[in-house]
């Protein structure tokens, strides 16, 4: 094992390392010819991983790997819980495996609430906060990493091969800062409702639209995902323009 970013001085926490700064880890994995890399956040409840090619493995990828592993080793109980930000590719990949998927509001506490309510065991967020209630009682980056490493060892596959079967959809998020109008007023606008409906019709079942007012800033987050990156970019700009026009 090779450790980087492991010399704290009291001031350098997450300084160019950790789950929010993956570039250095990716380069280190490639330069050392390592099988994988693991990056934890400051308090260790989240992690992002890197495969042998330096490609980032986020929380959606990790949920897929763990769910498939559980299913292959005795069946998967219940469904996986994600959030409104979970990639549509994860939902479709789990559906192909015959595993259900439910979304909650953004935030690990909502994921935990749903898991406990339904007596399910696995959920998480793209940020890498993964909850395995059949292994521990809360999000734990080390426990999560061990689930992936166990499957890697048992499967005799490369890390990149563990993700086969899941294809992420292009996803674009644009923040639109508001002028004088309130977010609630804009969200209730008939014009915006019509614009969203038109975009959803164009995407069909191969895409998704999410509009979410910020809880801390005067802005609305416009997120669209679909199979075509070019289409996603055009539709995101189109919908963001409507929000911007309504906000002034």
C-alpha cells in the first residue's frame, strides 16, 4: 500500500488530496502501476475511488458494484436508495439486474431515513457517502472500500471490469442566479412548467430533468441528463434561459 497526503500539519486537511481532489490520486495510481486508489474525505464517512487506469469511481459506481456483488452472493434484499442527483445510468443498470431503485431528496440523512423505513440495507450519493446497513450503522468510507475490495478479490477481475454493465449518462448542472423574484414564485410559473414538460417529452425515458432551488443562495439549480451529451448541453441551456428570464 502507498499512502499520499498522509502528513498532516494541522492546516493541510484536504489540501490537494481527499475525495474532493482526485487528480493527484489518479496520477499516483498510474505512476505506481497500482490496482486502485482510495480517497477519503476529512472525517472518513465518504470516499471516491480510482481504477487502474486513473478513472474516477464515484458513489454511483460503488453502489452498483456492491449491489451486484450482494446479488451474486445470495440475492439482494429490497432496493437501492439514491438521491435526485444519482445518475440515471445507475437506475437503468440496477433495473437490468432486477434490483429496484428509489430516489430521495439530496442528503445522506434522507437516504438513511428511507433505508430504515423500508428495512433495506444499501444506499448512498454520488459524492461517495455510502450506507451499508448490513455491515455498519452509518456511512463509513473504510467499510465501503472494504466491500469493493472484497468483491475485487473474489471476482478475479480488474477494478475497471467490475463496472461493466453500467453506463453513465451525460449530466449537466447549471446554477441560475435569481434577480428580484423568489425561487418559489419562479418554480410555480406556468411558463416554466410548460418548458420542463417540453424538455421531458424530448428526452423521453432516456433522460431526466431536475430543478432545485438552493437552500442557502438565491439561485435555482437546473440539471439535465440524457444519452446524448450534445442534447443535454442544449436543453440545459434552453431551460436555464427560461429560468433566467423569469427571475428578472
